[in-house]
C-alpha cells in the first residue's frame, strides 16, 4: 500500500511506543511509522533502536524540550507542503510528561487534523498492577525538585491517590519527604522497569519501601503512587475538613459562583471528587 493510499490527507499522528518491551506496539502504529514522511522523535538514538528492530527507514528529526518551539514551526511548514508527520517519544505516549504539547496546541490553532495511535503508557500499566479502592487518581508528572513544592503537592492531593514519575537517583529523597509529611505508615507503591525483564512493583508503608530500596538495586524508569489519606467518618480530622470545605463553598457562593464552578474550583485545589463537591454545594444554603 502506498503512502497516499495509507494516509489520504496531511495530518499529524501522535504515536505511542513501547515503555520497555519492544513487542508492546500495535500494528497500526507500525503502519503509520512506515508510511508517514517524517518521524519527529525525542532522541533519534533511542528511537533508532525501535525503528531498526522493525525495519522502518522513515526520515527522523529530533523534537525535544530544548528545540520544541523551533521544530514546531518547521513541522507546520512541512504539513503545509503536504507531508505527513508522526510524533513519538523515547517511550510511552507523547505529551504525557514528554514533548508534544506545544505542537498539539499549534496544530489545533492552525486547524490541522491530528489523531492519536494509542498504546503503552507507564501510568496505566502501573495502576493495573497495584491494589486500589477507587478509580480516582491525580497524575502530577515528575515530582518537583524543590522540597517545599513536593510538600505543597502532598497537601493539594491529600485525599486522592497521587501518581508520579521520579528518577532513580532522587526517589529515596522524595520518599523521605513523603514520610516526613505523611508519617511512617503512609502507604505508597513504586514500580520500576515496567514490562522489562527486571520489572518490579512494591507496595507498602513508606518506611518499608525506603528500607527496601536502601538495600536493593534502584535503577530504571520509576512510577510511584502515594495513597490518599484515609478519613474515618467519625474522626475529628474529617469533621474539621468537612467544616472547612463547607466554609469554602459558602464563601464562593457569596461571590456568586455557580455550584458547577465551585465543584470545579475546589476539585482542582484539593484533588477531591468533583461530583461529591457539587452535591455538597447543592445542599449548602447561604
């Protein structure tokens, strides 16, 4: 099948690639990578290993966080010429803690048709491997490097499971900050080398996980989760939080925010379920 038959009109494909095991890629993704005119990739050396493995010889150009804006304009020019583009990252799905958001924004502004070729994503792979009591979670990307920012994040998402990426050389320091903030028995889960030969997923208290990784190999790509703080329905902590939440709802109501707006604002600030806040807002009268 020729390129023109395979892809009928100029557009951009956001293509997910394996996060470890090279076999974790769809046939559709391979077809697209073979038939587009250009593949924009985060690191050509990393991408070359995958492309060579599947015998793909499509032209490759770099597209990373240091040249994103410049390359975006170049890609727009290529699209204007009728070329077809695929965007890939080193691993997983582009735009998820990887370059691509600037390009997608400009494509939408310029009315360029784009589509996504779904596939591997470390977040979803990790979440499918650990116990969870709710579907809700917040994803914060890579943890901040500054301690005060990590503490602020832990405050913001105190009552929702929080998923994050972290580098091996910083994980223990970050876990110690979580321990300082949430206590020895705060529950966490850590996954590394997902889909690879030495895949490992550990769940336990933050103290247990710190001790484990202080005595075992810590390398590879890291995905982690800090479990939400539990609020017993009879606890003083919950009563205090509920009272504070109702006070904020009433304050926003007095400023003429709608119940829908209030649920969106407070959900964003505290990482709570938007529908629950909406129902609480409906019940509050001022």
